[in-house]
C-alpha cells in the first residue's frame, strides 16, 4: 500500500499544478508622459510605425474611429490594461502650454508634474491645453475650454507678458504660474499664485559680501539687462549709508563677445573688485577664464540662480571659480521625487522652473485633498518665498556656505 501511495504522489502533485490560482491577475497601466495632445492622424502614425504603447497612452478612452477603437480594445485585453481611474474629489489639473514662448519647458514642466504625482502614488487627471502664442484671445479660449471641462486648478508656465494677459481675463479657477515673480505684474488677479525666483533677494544676499568696486558683466537679454539694473541699484543702496558710494563698472556682452582683454588687462580699478556675472553659464565660464588669464586679482565673483548649474563645474577650472559664490532658491532635496524625475530624464535639483513647478503641484495637491506638503515653502501675498542659500562651486559639487 505504501508503494502504491508513493507511485500516486507524482500524479497528485501534477494535478495540483492545474488548479486556478486565487491571486488576481496584475493590472497594467500605461501613463501618458507626452505634453502634446494626439489627434486621429497622430494615433494612426503611432500605429503605422509600431509605436503601440504611445498609441495606447493617448487612447485611454473609447475612440471615435471604429477600426482604431477595435485595435485599442484588442491590446487592452492583451495587456490587461486598466485606465487610471480618477475618483470623485481626487486631483484634476489642467496645464496651459504656450509652446512658442516657453520652448523646452513645455515638456519638462509636464514631466515635473508627472514625476511628483507618480512618487506620491496619487490618483489624478492631468490634461494639457496647447496654445501657439500668449495672445489674450488664445489664452481666453483655452480658459473657456478648461473651465468647461470642470478643472479647478491650472498650472500655466507663461512669460511675464502672458501672465499679464491672464490676469486681466478674470480666471474663475485657481492658477499657478511657476515662471513669473509677482513683482512683474502690476495688478495681479487674486486667483493667481506665482512661483518665480526672487532675483532681488538673491542679489541682496550676494552684495552683502561685495567690495568697494563692483564690475558687472551682463548679457543683452531681457533678464540680463534687468539683473544689471537691479545689481547697480542694490549695490548703491546697500553701501551708501555705511561705506559711501562705491565704483560701478558695467559691461554688456552680446553673442559675439569673446575677448575681454580691453577691460581686464592691466586695469588697476579692478584690483580687489567684486565681479557680478549676470550671464548664462557659457558666457560666465568665458568671463572667469579671462579673469584668470589676465591675472585680475578679484575679491569675489558673484552670481544668482542663473549659474547654479552643474555645467559650470565642467566648463571652468577650479582655479577660475575658487572665489565664486552663487545664490540659489533650490533648497529642499526630496530623494524620491528627484529620482522619479531622473527616471523621466528630468531635473528638479538645478532647474529652477522645474523645481518651482514641483512646489506648485505639491501645494495644489495639499489644497485639493489635504495632503501633507513635501515642499513647505512659505507662500506670502500669492508668491512662493524661496529661502536664499549661498553655494561655492567646489571641485565636483556646489558646497553650501555658512551665513
């Protein structure tokens, strides 16, 4: 009998392998990480080139075209797909994207929002509304569509001009503008919240370390000219009460500027002077290399957020930047959210617009569902207030400097 039971044991084990598992099959989700909308022609193109997951990402609802909807349903069943559900009361956000004005930020701001919501495992709906330009007519039309679809929150990475147009249109929903500081809008609408960097606060912190002579290099962009004017104003206002008015020298750099021998070589006025670089990273690297080349004995080299970029560490020698201080408002590092962004090829640790967008979606989620904020930046008078920290660009990293 024992031998008989032993012989039957393999058959019993084989039979057990055919029992249906009580564990439910896993559900599969495909997230749409594309900031662009996709019409029928776009969907057809994805199918033509075998981009089935891009096709499915843009067709999470029933399609009007019967053939394409049939293809969609075949793959929904094949991959056991589930549309991301948005429960009543959960987060629904609209994204207004003026592609012509903001360029690459149309994609990266959307990815910053995606990455944050993915890291929080949130149920959400995010829909982008594209406009070609920031005219009042196009903004008004987009707002009408957004309100008609029942969105209560809008993230709008606009220029200052676009924000001014939006402010006059009386938006009936809550709007966060990560790209503009409130000071750039004379009479902001009460429904608007601003997340732009406060360059004046950064200059104030930097110029507290300036010497009796100030040398300003700035590029001929709107931001460069604005920072040049603010630098001169803050320097003179800060020094006059205690030190008397110092000397200020300003030099504009256009696209062709590459040789700074004339202002830098053998110029006694620049000995122990403070240099302020209101220029982007490439031009700043050029200026610093020539300060070294012409043996200018600078007291300090100062810059705002525009040079808080790891590219600076690779484009300059340590000898060129050893006297440099950079002000930054990016002060909170969240490893989970940062790594989720990195997986999407996005940066929020140095890119201030992506960082400001992340602060905005974090605050919107807090307002919508009462979640605890991951980025507890102060919001005063409808403006995100970024604490200013000073960093020294070291051998391989930006090292914080004690106050």
